[in-house]
C-alpha cells in the first residue's frame, strides 16, 4: 500500500502502459482518475480496477482537458498528489522529410504540449500544498533513437529534457518530477512503431533488447508506483530506463 491516501491522474489510462499504471496504483492504495479520449477504454479500466477509480474523458492536448481532470480529482477525492503524463502517439516508420505536417502537429500536441498543459493545470495546486509528484512517460527513443521515427524520437527527447528542467525548478516547492523510458511494448502502439505487426518484425525488435522481451504494462506500473511513492522521496530529475537493457 505504498500509495495509500494518494490521489493520482493517469493520462492515456484507458489502455496499454497507462492501464498498467492505473491498475498498479489502485493495488497500492491510490485513488485514480483514469483520463483518456476513449470513453469506453477509460470506463472499462476504471470499473475493473476498483472502487477507487473514476473515468474522465478529456483531450490532453487542450488546456481544458487537463484542467478538467484536476477538477475531477479534487471533486471526487478532495485532493491531488500525483500526475502521470502517459498519453502519447507515434507515427509509422517514415523518412523524416516525408512526415506530413498533420502527423508532426499531432505528435507535438500529444507528446509535448500535454506535458505543458498538465504543468499549467497541476503545478499551482502542488505548489500551494508544497508537495506533489509528476511522472512523464518518455521512451528509449529519446535516448537511443531508431531511424525513420525521427519526430517521435525528438518529442520523447524533449520530454526527458523537460523532466530534468521541471525537477530543478520545482524542487524548492517539494515537487518531484521524474520520467520512465520504456522500450517497445506489446500495446496498441507496437504495430505503429514497427510499421507492420509480423513475427519477423517482432523478432527484429526483440533482437535489440538484451532481456529478450517487450516492456509490459505491468513493468511500467511497477516503476511508476515506486517513483511516485515516498520510497523515492530523494529521487527527482531522472529518466529511468525500463527497457530490458535496450539502451546499454
């Protein structure tokens, strides 16, 4: 029960890594706002993860989405302690000069602007209470980029730098900011990154991971629960690689 008494918002909580984080947080005693654009996914996860979870439908790329999630948390549970910026999108492997503007803008809005929107919505609340934890889900792509995913890689590198800068600025207010860097996971985004979900492509990806398997939602939940708990009270500004050795 390392998160007992804590209230968290998990964006993109209706599937994939976000779902794994929601389920782990709930198991560790947290009350959770499961935020997702997909209402069915958010409701499914919230209802199946326990009575301490509530679904919230919102768009992380819009200030109103993050502000609404904050108000939903405070209205439902009376407080807010943790923000997990998990929502993210990718693009199919494409030469960097061939990625169209709409795709680039979507990556910037969901992977980068969402962190900005979340900070504007949550940081004043955290400053007022002199405590809070923010966890950004970045990627090994921000550390060890794959070719033909340039703009996705760049967005995740931005998240890692933002995490470190946020940590330095917010530390005097008792606010910790960390990130996790998953390797490719068996989630809905996997086919996007590979271009095609075939046994051959899976084998090619797995050959680059020393531990020989993809990241799982459970892996992300375990790492996230630790970094957002009091056990990690002396840890801020890191981007923890949860990648089976991919970045070695």
